[in-house]
C-alpha cells in the first residue's frame, strides 16, 4: 500500500467485524425447505441493500445444519467461484449458505455502510486471492486476515456520505444507459414494420399483393440420427436449430453434421441467401425468429427455409418483410387450439402482403441498412459508455479508500488510537469474564466443602 493519509491505520478485516458463514440443509429432506426463513446464496448478492432471497428454509433446516441466522445490517460477501467479492447489506434477518461470509460490523470501529463500500473496493483483491483451481474460492480466514487501510471513524462517516451521494448519480446514469437497448430494439422492429407497410419510402403498396408460395419455395429440415456417430463426429456442415437463431445473419452454429448425414441420413443443403424461420418452439409465444443464411447450411425440423425467386423478391428484402410481418404471423398463422408454440405452414405460405417492384425493394433495403447502421453506432456508443461507467464506480471507490474523496480532519481520533482503545476494552471484558468464571468456580468449591 502507498503512504497512508493522516490518521489512517493498516488492519485486518477481523478487527472491523465479527465474521461467520452459513450452511446448506440436506437437500434430500423436504421438511428443511419452503419455510419462512430467508436463505441467501451468492447469486442473490449484488444490490447494496439485499431486499429478498431466492429460497427459504425452515427452523428445522437451520437447527439440523450449519446454517445460522444473521441480523439485518450485517454485510454478506461471496467467497466461491465467479461470484467472489459480490457484496450486499442484509436488509432483513436471514440465513445464508456456506459460500457467503457475513460480517457484523464492530460498532465503535466501523459502520455497516462503510464496511460494504470497503469490501466492494477490494473486490479485485479478493478475486486475486481466490485464483487457482477449476473453482477458485476464498475462505473466512482469508477475509479475516485481509489487510485494509482504515480511516478514523468520523472520516469513515464522511466517506460514506460522499459515496452515497456520488454513486447514486452513477447508478442513475447506469439506469438510463440500461434502458437504451430496449429502445433500440423497438426502433429496429418499427423500421421493419415501416418497410413492410410502405411508410419507409412513402409508397402506397396496397395495390400489389403476394404470398410466399408465389415468390419462392418453402422447405423443412430434420435431425440426423443422434446415435449414428458418422452423422455427427468431426462434422463441418452447419446444422441450424432454434438456439442458433440469435441474429439476423446465420454465420455459425452450435452443432455440425457430416457429409454422411447428407448422403445417407436424408439431410439436404439450404443454399446461401435463403431465409430461415423458426416455426416450432416455445419462444414463439413472444417472438418470431427470422435470419438469412450467409453460407450453405442444413436445418432441423423446427425451422422452415424460404428460398426466394430472386426475379420476384430479393433475399434481403424477403428477410425485412418476414421480420416486419413477425407479429402478424404469430397472430394469424399459429395453429388453433394451442398456445403460440408453432406456426402452420399452409397459413404461412398463403399469408398475403404488399410487394413492391424490385427497384423499390432495393431502395427499402438501402434505407433499412442505413437506419440499422445508425442504430448499431448508437449501440456501440452505449456499450462503451456502460464500460466507462462501470470503471467509474471502481475508480470512485479507489479514490475514497486512498483518502482522496473527502478531506482529513486533524480533530478526528486516529484509527490506530481507536483500535487500541477497542483492544483495551476487549482485554478488560475478557479479564472480567475470567474473574466471574473464577468466582463461580470458587463458589462451587466452597459449596462442595460445606456439603461435606
């Protein structure tokens, strides 16, 4: 550590809080779960004030495990795996699992809020301590012995007050940035809808109607026999399933098949510039995934491929049209009597829509690309801004715990003196406790002597 500010003192976290950890009741015992006691796990941690837990256990679960109750105002920190260093203040009495260390701030040494911010500022330090092994962990002992710079108590309060003020503003900025991706998503969908309606080029397209059966060919796919290794092992041919339909352009897949799956397994190639649509999946309850192939692929049975007749409809415009028609397809082409989990092929190919001439299609594609390029630019700027804001939080915390966020005050009792006073009080309390025990033991001996 660099030279400390005046009045600060290096001390282990064990001097700031009384530490404990929880436990997990036996999962095979149903009577231990579903009770009224909040049971906090590392995945719950992160908010400054933790308001709820993802699971609840019973009093029986607590009494038959190493789980224990911690009071509101204690500070919990994650010790295991990818969550190391995630910290929250318990805003309710709760038990925790063994992956959470929980600190009860020592009242005359520090405060709940200061301990929370201090632990957050040391997150990278805890992560570094946990490196090594497939599942890096830290322990209570590491936390207890972890050295930190402690300011005087009054300065701690000033630091907390300043951090509360500054980080609320940072959180507000984060909130605004976090809302932008949803706005961009709605913008893109509105561009698709405007393209299909003719509003994008201010053209009345209602006079010309067409459907997919008139404009190309619709074909399906299947899954090669999973037990036949020749169809899958060392495959190099993209096999597209709904989980691959995450962008507008298909360039890669999670699974690949072999040439043998084509020649012997009944699979067929779908050429570049075909339009893929998910027609059977649980996700059809809220979205209709559509994408264009950038290379030759194969597809599974949950996807239909539209191969456009390019004299009638250019591939990129076909993609834009089907994207824009997505909400209507889900409304009008889903099978009756079911949830929206599948789209009826016959209804899909017969669904009529306005079709502009090829030249108009090219202009619409140009405009859509222009709007989407703008959206991509904004999205990239938002991502950069979010990264800067995330770094800003750590930068502010680092500044606070270098003693640079608030001024020092010569009237503050130095942290070292404070700790000495606390240590003396502890020693006196321990000596008093020993004296009481000794007196009680003496009474028992005297009572025995009298009885004899």
